[in-house]
C-alpha cells in the first residue's frame, strides 16, 4: 500500500490498528524487547506502519563513514576501527529500515567477500549484507513464515546474539547487528516454527478493518496522500511531533522506571496461569510493562501496565494443544481478569 | 461461466482491457500494474500489441533472479578483462517501459517477493500474464501478495475477437476508445468506492485505495484525450461516472467474493442465478462508442453530483471473476488451491539451501561463483599459461567453480479418504485427527498435508496441500460424509494431486483410507470395482509412494487386490484411529514426514 512518493505515510495518520501501533511504539522505546511479530491478512497496513515508524524516529548519531553505523559512544571496538579514523566527528543518519525479501540469498543477508575488490585490487574485503545495514534499525520481513529454513536459523542466531559472525570464503569476521526484528505473515499460509516465534518479543494480530467508516476514512486519507503528500504530511505534523516527543521522553525515562517485587510476582503468576513456557515470556512481559509505563510518563510499573501489554507479550508463547480451539487471546484475557482487578 | 454467457460480455471485456492500457500509462507508478489472465493466443497477442503502441515493454522471464533484476557484477566479463564489469539490471533497463512477465503463474516466491517490494518502492509498471487454465482448479496461481498489489485485474479468457481482422493482420483497434460518455460528476467518490468494495466482499483495504487511484488515472487519460479532440479540457480533479465505472470494472469486480443483493428488489439468493446470466442485473449498457463526440452535451449545464455507489456495483459486475457464481453455488469459495506456484524446494539446488561444496560450471542464472575455489583451480596453471600484460591471474572458463547447495527434501502427505456409507463419520474424524497430528509436527520438517474426500459420485480436494494447522481446521470442519463409494474417482484425484506436488519439487505420499469396496463409477461394460482397479494400475504407473489402509471391520480380498494393483503398502486397521494412521504413515515414509 506504499504510495509512489518516497515520503513515508505519517504514522499517526494510520486509521485504527491500535494494537499494532502500540506494539511498534513499545519496541521503539525498548529495543531489547526483541521485535514484533504481526499476524494478519494482506493489505492491512502492516508494512506501511513499520515504514512510517522508522521514518518518524529521530536521526541517530553515527561515526562518519562506518559501514556498520556504529554509535560514537559505543565502547565496543568496531571491526573496521571506524572511531580511530573518524576521531571525534559525529554524523547523523536516519534510522535504517531494511526490507528482507523472501528470495534473498544467504550472501546478501550475512554479507560476503567483496568480489569487485577481490578481482580489481586483490584485496580481501568484506561486503556487508542486509544484517549490517539493519544495525541499530529495523529489519522487516514480510511473509516470514515462508522464509527458507536456513535463513530463519541464521536470523535467529543473529537476533539473539546481536552479532553477525561470518566464517566463509576465507573471511572471518564478526560485526554488530542489533536490530528490531519486525516480521509479518498470514498463519493460514504456513506456520512459523515455535522456536522462531518465541524469539519475537511481542506479537499482534491485525485484521482488515471491517468498520465501514474506518474503511472509507482509510481510502480518503490514502487518496489525499497520493494527490498531495506534502500537504498531507503537514496536516499530521503536530501529532507526529507529539509521538516523536513521547518516544524520546519514554526512552529517557525508561532506565529510571521501577519494577517492584509485587509486579515481578504478578508477572510470574500471570505466566503460570496461562501456561506460557519459559522465562523469556516473563522477562518480555515485564520489559514491555516497563516501556508502557515509560510511554505513559510514569516512574512505577502498575498492574494496569502489565495488563495492557500481557496479550501481546504472551499470546504466541502458550503451549498449543491441537485439540483445544480456545484462542490464546481469550485464555490470556481470562487470566488477566482473574489476577488483575480492573 | 458457460460459453453462452461469454458471448454477451466479450466486447465489453475487450474494450475494458484496452482502457486498462491507457489507465496504466496515465497512472504512473501508483497502481502496481496489470494482472492479465489469458491463455496464450491471438487475443492476448493483440492486447500486447496494443500495449506496445502506447508504452514500450521489456520482457522479464519468470525465472529471473534477484541479480538479473538489480544488476551486478558480470563475472565472466570481469574475469576475462581483469577489471570489474558491471551489468545493468532489468529494473534499470526498464525505466519508462512496462515490465511484462509471461507465464507469471510459474514465478517463484522469491521473485514475486522482490517484485512486490519493488512495487512498494515505485518500479516500472508490471504486466503479468497468468496463462493458467481457468478450468483447472489445481492450476498454479500467482503469489497472492504480488497479485494484490497489482491494481488492475483483467480476464481475457472469455474474449473472442473478429477472426477476419486477425487473419488479415490488421492492427488492433486503437486503445483510445475510453467509455465515450464521461457522465456526471460523482459525489464523494472515495466513500462510494469503499462502500462498493465492502458490498462486494473484498476484504483487502488495498482494493478500494487502488480503485481511487485507477479512477483518477482514468480521469487524467480521459482529460488528456479530450484535450486532443475538443477544445475544452475538463476539470482534472473531478471524477466522473466513466472514471468510477472503469475503476469498478478493472479493480473491484475481479476481486469480488460475493454478489451484492440488488437494491430495492426481492433479494434472490445468488445460488438461483442461472449460470449463463452472471450479473443479477444487466449492467447499464455502456454508451456505444461513437465517432460523433456530441459536443452539444458539453454545453449543457452540469447535472448535480450523484451518488455513484449503485452504478459502481453494476459496473463491477461486468467483470466478476469467472466461475464466481458457480463457486458460490457449490459453497467452495475461499479455497484457493495453492498459495503460490513452485514454492516447494528442490532437492539439489545451485541457488539456495545449505552450502554443500562446489562444482565446475558457469556462474549466472542464480549460480554463485566460488571465488576461492576458482582461484585455487587456476593457480597451478599460471606457469604454463601465457603471462597477462597486466600481471593478473590468468583464469580460463574451465577454472570457474560454482557453489552447490542442498535443500531438505520436503514431503506432502495426501490423504484419500473414503467418506461414504455409515462408517464415514468415524473414518473422517480419525482422518482429520491424523491430518492435524501430522501438521502439528509439520513445521519441523516443512511437511505439507492434503486431503481428498470421495463420496456420492465424485471426489473433491477437501484440503489443498498446506502446512497450516488453522487452515486445515477451518476447511475440514464442514466436511460431510455418507453416500456411495466412487473409489476410482478418489484414486484418480489423489494421483492428480500427487503429480502436481511432484511438479512442485516435493515428495508426495498418498494414504488411502477405505474399506476397498467401490460401488460407484465405471461405465456400461465395467463394474465400479474394475474401474477402481484400472485407476489403481494407473496410479502405480505414476510411481507415487502409497499406503493403503484397509479399515473395514472384516478385511476382504478386494482391499489387498487394490493395494497390490497400486503398488501400495497394505495396512489393515479394523479399528482405525488417528494415532495408528500417523504411525503407518511414518513407517511408510521412513521418517520423512
């Protein structure tokens, strides 16, 4: 649904899809959440929303000329020694948004020997792939459930470690690859392996808007955006600025948000009540609740923060019973109602 | 649709298809492109010629890889000349042209994904030719993600052109005959298109958005056309009746999944529509294209804006997907046979999978050069080969090595279930259970499962090959049982599905669940049982692995005879249950499922 113009569609101009927008905001505030998985039909504005968020985020500071977009204040040494070369210079660069196409080869994803250099000058040089490009930004994979297995394994490894290790073609390189993984897919076209699903911090279900009023509004906004993107973007300038400030404030506030023991206990209770496997669910739940509190400008996590994020943090972690058709969302809602009085 | 119904709309469809070309050119890159369903033939060629008159086209083979699209290093030329030689990609080459993809239904998922991304980023307009046989329910389809992004869908399968003109080699009629009358200005066109899309049961919100873009492009084309023919150009911002009708017929109609009830009449259920009269109402007769442009009308005062929703619905119904009404009647809507064409992995591959060494060969067509190995191969010969002037390594074509990959073999288990008679419910329930159990483990091995049910007089593909548990549950929920046993039809259908899976590069395994007693099928000189035996022998010739589960309470020799004829492994399970079926399948496949 992306418009022909390069200007991204304003994030706040997206009609409806509140849960998806909320999940993306949480991921932007707390990159350690581990990304967002969006389940849903085609044409529901998934990629539009992710692109819009990447376009909304303030430019980040990078070391000039670094191919991995190292942060100037990052104490880990860059493999190419970018900081030694650049000295104290700092450059601004937009937050990267990388689209990983389904048919991508492993070479393009992890990077490979720079053939051009190798042939022209005989120099053995690493040509960074999409993972390097996505460092400190978003890696978006549409139809991730159709991605080839060997690529999924590879992504898993990198997403968890934050480092891409390349051992091929006589190269031996490791470079930072910390990105917010955003996947999307339609479960009716094939399932995602639970191991991969579990790595995603949040998962949201998006549905095609069924409300006719919403649908009309979407069509109208897209038409206005098509005809005059500049004026349309200007119209949403204020709300975009507002969202931007909220993200910036929340990021600043996040380290100071307190999670009291009672909240830790609540998280554990909730996870065991719904039967969410593993510690990862609990950790994500509390991190998301913390980000939620930060977004709301609060310094303490309250039970309602936990309740607000529980569905997206746990929905995809419930042990599946082939013979039980009760939706995960329903099970979580029930548990929340029992544990957290409204 | 029957041929009788096609004759009525043939001319309209053709005019519409030509109008689509103008819209494509006027739209720039906002609408993705055109998906043209047509068998190769004179009609499609005439349309392609008409396209070429307006915009040059660049062919893109459905087998193209990412490197061909985006360009890259021309390895052979690079090695020969000793300095990097770049090759422009098809995208760069095609700017200002339309990218035409013949046999688009054979496109692999990777290319489709790349093209879909390109559309989002604004690439040259795409024209996809879907050459699948519309009668074949098992045909390959263009990946949905891509098809959805192409605004205009046209079906030329039903169009008949004037043979005499074609034989004489006359040029196709010039594609400037837009719906001649612009009509009145539409009130609130965005709302009308959104409402119409909802009424036609189109879920994707992309469709009405595209429809608005197409309407605007149509208006631009119309105004540009008017500017040539008349002295008085029209207001480009106003969408008129003709623009809305074109958007409805090009974008909304082909995507419809239901027929909206006609307004203010007793709503007849769509099932009762006779086959040869697809639209419940005759669409408003499009104003006959006339040479006289009726300049008088232009001078009359503008009629007040009107609400175009009903008009849009009427126009959309001229372009309903063929077979929609039949499908609605049969209750089979929403069972798209296959998500995409050849998404199955190959067993050995030079393009993807896990690396598995190198072999001599030319890079290109997806094969990647193994540089180190190439240099290693060339190194020992350097002393004998003439020294190059620039002192670089002398590499010959023989030295080139390419990488090899292996992809895991993927399997499809096809259940052919006898849904007839009194035992049907138990048997079906256990077969469904087995499908779900297999799918629950399927993500590990990427195995797919399909289910063919046969009862009454025919066999049906109740669950097309899938690895999605939610989809299997949804589609198997309403499976009915009872009736006769058309065993021959069941075996034939299972064989067809299995052969289709083989063509996708997967390994099929057929599991037949029956008591082995056919009582429907055959012909005058052939009993149902003989017909089943004949089908069984045909099955054997296809070489597909098979397990025959005889689930009659007291097994009789017919079952064994059939299994023997099919070359199948016979398993007798008088008390069939899901777990033992799965165990039998696993034993037969040697753990590949």
